[in-house]
C-alpha cells in the first residue's frame, strides 16, 4: 500500500530516478525489515502509478493502520522534494494523497 503511494508520487513527472527508488526502499524497510531491495527496485518501476490504484491503497491503509497516515504523507512529501523542487503535478498528487489519508 505504501509502495503504491510512493510510486504515485515518484511517477508524477514521468520518470523515476535511482535516488527515488532508494528512498522508497528505505521507507518500506522501516515497515518491512525483510524487504529485498533488488526485487523491490525491479517491481517499483513496473508497478502501476494510476490514481485509482493509489487511492485504493491509501483507503486500505487508513482501514488497517490509520496511525500511519501522517508518517506516510511525510514520506511521500520528502520523496517529491528529493530533487530540490516540487513540480505542479507532484503538488497535485500530494494533495490527492493528503485527501485520501484525511489530512487535508
């Protein structure tokens, strides 16, 4: 679920950098200590980054772990800022995630 939200933000500008993948891997390792980085990196690039999938992931997360909402939002916000600027598309997607996580 968190991986889909990270992917939704990372794909906002049409490309995913190695730094974004490494950051996402680190975020997910906090939640799942046995995460295989090499498997995740391959899957991250091919995972859907569609709005419907991201929204479903956020809603599922809220249903299972509402305590993670702020932490996840901070993680996706940091990812969007990782290259030093947030694009308009990233801002739009961050607003989506905030709404889905009931933070807006």
